C-alpha cells in the first residue's frame, strides 16, 4: 500500500503519475486520503487498466466530484469513498488541540504549528 497524505501545493500537484506507478509493485494499492490533484488521474486509470498496480482506494479524486461515466467508476480494482477521510468530529478535536498547543507556543515565544504560507502554496 502507498498512502498519500500530503498537502496540495504547486510542487506536489501531480506527484503520483506514470513514473511513480511504474515503481510500485504490480499488486500494490494506492490509497489517497489527501487531495485529488496529487495524482495524475489519467495515469492512474492507465496503470489500473493495464494491471501495473493492484488497485486504488480513493477518498479524493481529480476532478471532484468524479463525473458520471468516468473510467474510475467502472474499474473493479477501485474503491471510491465520498471524501470522508477526516470526519467532522476528528476535525474539531484536532483543531482544538492545535489551537491549545499554539496558544501555549505563543505564550512561550515558540514557533507556531500549522503556519500558512501563500508563497509555498498552502
């Protein structure tokens, strides 16, 4: 299994394409719980159809939502979930922990976690 859990930035867009699929074992599965744009969808479809990888479990796709008739809907070796890898309860709990930690860091004069950097694309 190759699990994709990276931010989508200009540098990471399309980071999984034909080259990366060729490096995976034929029985390996790609699991994307991050952002659809990290994967070159046409290359993924080709790798799946040709058996170069075993399958894909996708919580996100590009495009999203996946249109009716898209090839990913028809492949037996693809599981698609409705972008639910981060349920709301987990989101709020994680957000509360991040805010609490950053308040402590701010009071201590330490660098904050989860900074926003438009110049880096996130």
